[in-house]
C-alpha cells in the first residue's frame, strides 16, 4: 500500500465536539507523550547540546564547539580501537545471527515431531537475563574447570583455548555467548512467522513445474521472507553497534582491550571519567553512524526486498 | 598438550553443529530422558548475629563486644553541641559494608548514636564503578546525604573535593581539640589540597606491601623459614622456582603470585626499587626508568620464563577470593597480599598449615609504599555539619582503631595504632608489619587531570600484552607504554 500524506484539519475549523474529541485523544496518549518528551526527546536534545561542550556534570557545561568531535577522530586512540572492535563484532555477529535464526526457524517450520519442545528449547536462552547468561558462560568457558574445555579435551585430546582470558579468543568467545542468546529469540520468531505466511499453493505450483528444493528456496522462500530478513538485518545492525552488556560484565573490555567495544568506551568516558560532553559526542557519532547505515539499508532494500502487497 | 587453534575449533564446531542439525532434521528419535538430578537441600538460614543497624538509634548492647581491652577509652571524644531534638544523619557507604565491616558501619556508629542521641540512616551504594556516579547523581539533584565514604584509590576523593562536595575539616579540628598528628604524615599530606584538609581517614593501607608464605611448602622444599624483613627480589624468585611443582604448561603448585593487575601494586613494585610510576606533579609517566624496567623484567620472568606464576586462565586477575582459595589449597606457595584480602586469607587458611607474612622486598633507596586512603567525609550539602564531622572523627579515632583491629583484623591510619588496640591484639604479626609499612607510606601519585582510572586502564591493558605473551618487554614496548600513559595524562582535566 502506497503511503499517503494525511492532512490534519486546522484546529479552528473543528467543531466543538471534534475539538473535545481531539483533546480527549491527547489526554489518553498523554502518559506516553509526557514520558517521551521527558525521557527521550529532552535527553536527546540535551545530549546534542552537551556534545558541543565540556560538561563534567557537577559544573555547568562550557561551549567548546566541535572540539569533542575533533578529539574523537584525531586525538583519542581508543576511539578507533573501539570502532575496529565493534565493526568486527557487527560483521561477525549480524550475518551469523541472521543465518542461525533463519536456520532454526526453517527447522521449526518443518512440522517435525516435538516441534513445540524444540521451539521452547531454542527460545529459552533469549529469556535468560544478560548477566545470568554472562556468568553461566564464564563458568562454561573457564579454561581449567569449564565444561567446554573438558569436552574439547575429551573429544580431541587437544587442550582447549583460554577463551575469555586470551587476547585472540576473547572476542569470538563473547560472540559465541551473544549468538547463544540471540539465535533462538525474537529474530527466529519473526522468521518463523514469515515462513508460515508463505502460501502453500506457491510451493505446490513450483513442484508441479518441476522446481527442486534449492530453486524453490531461492525463488519462493527467500523473496517472500525478504522483508523479515531486512527487518532483522536493520535491527541486528543497530543492536550490534550497541554491544555493551556482555563485555561490561564478563571482560570489562579486556584482555588487552580485545573486547573494548564502542559503547564501553562511551560508558567509560561518560560515567567513569564523568566526561559527559565527550561521552555525548561519542553517542551522537554512534547515532549518526547507525542512522546512515539504516538509510543506506533502506535504499538498498529496494533492490532485494520483495513486498508482495506493493506489487 | 597442544592447544587448539581457532581454525580447528571452527572446523570442529561446524562438524558437530552439522551433525546435530542432521540429527534434528531426521526427527523421529525420542528425546533422551534426562536423568533427574538430586535436589540439594537448601542451606539452613543463619540468623544475623550483628547488632541492630545504627539507623535504629542507640544500638543497645552493640558496644559489649569491644568494651574489653580498651574499656577505659571514651566511647566518643568529639561530641557535637546539644540540640533540642534528635536528628538523623544520612550516611552513604559501600553496599554490604554493614555485613562485611560491621565494626565500622554498625558497631561504631551505634556507639556514636548512643552518646549523642542522634540517629544514622545508612544509605548503601554499590561499590566500585557504581559508587562515584551515584554520588554525583545525588549531588546534582541536591540530595546528597550528610557524610560519605570516599577513596583515593580511584581518585574519587579528589574529584569530590574539586567539585566542592566535601567539607574541609580545618575549622572543626581545633574546635574539637583534634590534632592532625594523630595520623601518619602521608595521610595528612594526601588529604590536604590547596592548603585545606578534606575528610577524616578511615584507614590508610600500604596496599600489596606484603607476601603470605606457606611454611609447610617451604619445609617440603627444604627451604628455611624466611625473615620477615630484608628479603630480596632474587630470594623471592629463587624460592618460587624451588616451590613450583608440575609441568610448565599446567603447574600443580605455582611458586608465587605477584600482583600486577592494580596501579597501586605496580606503583609499590616500582617504588620498592627507588622510583615511581608517575611524576610528583601527576603530568608525566616514569615508565622509561630503569626501576620500572626492572619491575617489568622481574615479573615477566615469573610469568613467561620461569612459569612459576599463574596465568589469567588459572587465576582471574584481581579475584582475591580465588587467590585466597588457591593459597589455602596449597596451589600457590607465596602470594602477594593486599591488606583488604587479609580476612579472606585468614578465613580460607584457618589452621590448615603454618604460614607467615614477610614484607615486600625493597632496595636501600626505596621510596615509601602508596598511601591508599579511605575516608569518611562530611558533605557540603549537609545541614548538620558538626554532627557529621564528629561522626567522621568517631570513625577515625583511637577507639575506632581498636574496634577495627578487633572486628576487621586490620589497622587504621593512626600513628598510635598498636597502643590503641591494646597489647593482646598488637601481638598479631600481620598487624605489626602493617603498622611498619603504614609508617613508611608516602602520598600516592595523583594524575593532575584526575584521570586516574584511565591511566590505570591503559597501564594494565598494555601490560596484559606482555603477560599474555603478545609483546616482549623491550624498549619498543616501554616506549609505546610511556606514550600511551603520557597521552592520557595530557588530556583535559576532569
């Protein structure tokens, strides 16, 4: 359905009854409206102002123009280091997460015996609170006493890695923990809904025309769930750029800053060093980066996302 | 045993995952029935034995436990002026302190309440990273309490002073006939900023200026009992090599644990060799000194060459409870020990084997140990400044020294600690070493821009690359480390 701009009637042209109705409507949405203005809109605008200032919280902000932004790009060695770690994280976890969730959804959509049990099993990790999952995996990945290395040693005779204590393994370990919670969560349910929404007649027609499973997958399934893939891709990128909790709880950015993600740097600057002006600038850089990527995704989506209702 | 590579791990994972997927696709096979795990009975609930929380006003009977040796000591020496009505002081402190340090946050405030008739509302705040932001949030909202815990270890005390959250004590000291000479000079120097003194010292400890020694392992290795003072760095290393047991890649017993994961421990290590980590002005790092290099090489040998030191995969850095557990289990023979880890060590070891403390080795030209000071400070937002001050003094006076030594097993920053705690408690060898080290303290360096935490994070993360074998401890590394630290120190002040 094509979007249509709806012109709101001018307030003066409304009859008293319509005005009363409009006021009642505003009254009903006022809890959300007040919450949005107080806790989202105002802090965002305030942080935009702070990003152009030296603001140490306990003293009034002092306008410094673009200094915070210039320092981020040209003076702060941890800025580019954290950007690098975060980009690696996004590149690794977003495709793997989408692929894993899609695979799980496809398996659940096959109508196998015990599907409800599998669905519950796949979904349960996503219900685990982040801190609990982090602590659980800290034990699983304990290099000496953890079940992961015990299994590796038992199966292969090789010594397992040091996981979170190793510079090379720490980031992949966190990615593994993150995927464990993410693959079977809402993303999988969205894919499942998409798969179940595909009319069976299309598959039957394809079968009659002699299409094999691979061709059916590429020419029917993928196009018809492409809106779900696109939705999960956009959200996945946004959430991955904000990666924070696992690194904060498990590694604190270490060892040797191997897991020092952008959001951790932002938090450190704003809430540990109380450099709220610089922290706000980092937040806006993150926001603008994600915004640009999302707009880019929206533009590119015209080439590969198929909206049946728009045809 | 060979270590698995990332490539091989991925291959194995793909094989295992693929197998699992095929199995799932196959369907049909009933899910294996899980063997029921016997459910353990819950632990019996232990009723708290501590005295009622000070908020309840006069904590009846709470003084009984400490009224023995120093019964002659007055409960409260600095009493605030009388008020027509009792007031309630709001006291911000590290959450859990009333359980882990009841002598400080239950017993002693209870005594103050008993004498003054005023109440104290304890307002716990999660410790560590969460503490300063919460204080800042309260202060910004104009809702800061009357007194609070502060620490110089993360420079939060200085940050609070700079932002005028802490009331100077200079007007109150003469008013209550209190002399600064009651505490060791390093404390007074540290807490005096711009000519004014801020906060009353709860304690000042020399951080990791001591090592715990397992004498049973010493005897088994044919080593004689060490002296308490005067051991050299070579002594420690040689002992560690002889005490270590098991294959190099996975020791059964590690000879030594040298704490390399805290700025205070690194500073002590460098100071013991006659230099410092950061200059006195807090503007330049001194890691290009021969003394820092000596510290770096000594520890590198323990970690990477002798392999007598547990790596982070065996012992998570900074996990004092795990360290105490390994020491108590005879898995670590010599352990550097912070004053605040004492309780964990004593509890873990008990009477399993004979053990002792020795002082951290130091060269003849050594500088003093860091003065790691915790304070209780009256806030500028308090309406009851006299009451707040007298309570902070009650948490720093002679009786406090006794209550802390008896209840918590460590000393405060008083010069007369050993006298104040009485002859029985003063026999404790650890308290004797601690007092000597406390008297040898010098003010800790403070980054001029107050970015202490950033300096520490940079230092420890860079050092990690050496301990974990990613970089050799060569000139290039030290050059990079110096530049990184100097860059942080050159940032604008907080």
